[in-house]
C-alpha cells in the first residue's frame, strides 16, 4: 500500500491546485489549526480543574498526559522508525521533520489523550468534536507524508490507553 499511496499523494501534490486552492498550503494550514485546537482544549481542561479547585484531578491530568508523552517520546527514539518521506524519497508537505521518529505519532497520542481527558472533565458530548479533530489530524499527518497509518493508529491507541487508565481506572481503584 505504501508506495502506491505516496505515489498518489505526490501526483496530487504536483497539481497546481483544485479550483484555485493550493492543496499543500491548505494541508499545512489545517495541520497548524487542528494542532492548536488540541492544545487549546488541553489549556481549557487545566483551567477548568484549577477554577473548580480539583487539585487531585489537576495532578492526575498532568501526570496521565505527561507520562504517556514521555513514554511515546522514548519509544520513538528506541524504535527509530523512518518516516514515509525517508522511505519513499519525497519532500513532506508539512515541512521539516526530524528523521527516524515516525512511530508512534506524538501528535496523535496527544490528541487521543486530550480527547479522553475532555470526556472525563466535560462529559461524553465532547467526544464528537475532539474525535473529529483527532481523525482530521491523523489524515493530515499521513497525507502530509510525515507518518504512516500505523504510526497514527499506534499513537492514538496509546493515548486512549493512557486516558482510560489515568482518568477512569486509577480514580476507580483509589475509591
């Protein structure tokens, strides 16, 4: 699948645009906006817990999200998986990225664990918005050539796992 997918992406990229839209520029813009939205959601979570003086939950939020982020960072360095642009020799549409740090995706880990945290703090109705943003981010990272599908799936799965453990299992065990 890989070669055909990235050959198609290269052909898509080489086109001047679709109905006057710079596709590469649009992809970069969506990547920046979606990433910023997830960071904003995280800040809102921190502020909500701070405002309500839920100090234990605030520590749990920072601990669950931070420990998983560290784990994913260490895994990326240990695995040292090449990125699609390294394997298939093309320039990624999302700009410069450090080589051999493809698996798992930290962006998708972060998006998934923030989605779990928003459900934990604000309720299940937030899963629709955050889930959509997470799926959009996954698509952008793959189409942009900086991650394989396996990278974004693994990152999201680790984020969901840390969210489940941190926001539901640990509180349940501590009751």
